[in-house]
């Protein structure tokens, strides 16, 4: 971790809600005049879209039914750790963009499903902000988690995560329910081995829990709304957190454990603002004291 060049890492699997969390951070940064250098986890996939499809077909022909975007084999973990390490030491590093669609293609000048060229991060940023799949990954070869100053996990319960993925892939990508189900099954070993363990490394987890029946996520007709959800917020080290203040500021919230607070799903943005703003300001103040 670095006092001079802090790093914030948001970790969650596809469809977990990390993009919404990123928007909350952007609002905090704008309000507090914090300049962030943004990193997308997709930038550190090993293969572009066409290459990944080819690898999947090749692996399937060889009997590997669990080849996925979650594993070390399909990601540049070493390069990601080097970026975190370089930024912590020097305030700079090298990244790229994965181009998702036509809109981003016009923005970055590259075809959808491909990567832009590697380039240096903008200079004079206050902190590094990562959002993706592997912001707290630890394997026998890399330890990305050790370099981040604030690690946030965004974790819907598994049935809700599956419902979100099913709806997104069917509505935005035209996949069938059967195809999405196959993808979930294919990813499961890597999800267990490389995604779940990260949430033990995070400093704070936000886990959304539906309060409606999601027993069979594969036939759910819609995604449970925030009003139909609760959020469990777990703080790894609750020291210094003013829980009585949070309980007074967030209606109908309550403590479920000594380090956990439960809130109504519609109050997630408020809770994040209240909890995260002081932590971000602490990082910035610590940074400025070292300059």
C-alpha cells in the first residue's frame, strides 16, 4: 500500500453492480475534487473477443468444459499486479481499454471486441481507481490485493447474480436461457476458486439480498428491485466506524453483527456516501501529508 499514491479497488463478478458503485465513487470524487485515474478490469483480459471464442472452442474439443474469463489462464494477473505496484511507487503505470460496443469503438478508434494499444495513465492523479473482476485476487504467483489501500467487494447473493446475468445476456446480447445457463456452469469452478476468495481480502463488502422468492433464478421474469432487497454491509475492521451515526442517518437500518449493518436496498447509495467519503478523504489527507 502507498501513502503517496493510494489505490481503491472495486471487485465483483459480471452483473454484480460494480458499475453502479463506480458511479457513486465518481460522484464522491467530483464533490471532493479528487482526480482519479480509472482502470477497467476488462483491459487485463488475455484474449480479445474473437480469440476468446477460438480458445473456448479449442478447449471444449479437448474436453475442458470450464474455460472462463475468471481464471489466471485468461487474464494478465502479473501485468495487473505490476500496474498496482508501479502506481503505488510512482503514481503512474500502463493500461489499455477493452472496446465493448460501437459507441466505445467511435470513442477509442478500435473495433468492438478488441483492445486499444497500451498507454501510460494520465499524470498527476490523486489516486488509482480499479473496477473489475480481480481487484483483490491472490494466487500462488501474484498478490494484487496487497497493493490496494481500500478494497470494496460488490456481491449479490448467488441466485440474484444469476438472475442479473440471465436478464442482461438475454436482453442485451440475444442469448437463450440455455446458453446463459451453460456459461454459468462453465464458469463455476473458476468462480469458486478465483472470485469468491477475493471477498475475504476486501475491506468492505456490499452484498445485496432479495426479499422476494428467487428459488429458481432460471425462470425469474424480472430482476428484484432495490425496494425488494436488503443490503448487508460487512466491514473487515470496524474500528473507527461510527455505527450509531450510520444507524441514525439510514432509516430502518440495524446491526446484524458487530461488524455488519443491514440497510434497505434503496438506501445503498446513501450508505456508500456516508461510509466511503470519510475513508476516501483519509487517503487523500494522508497523501497530502507526504508531499
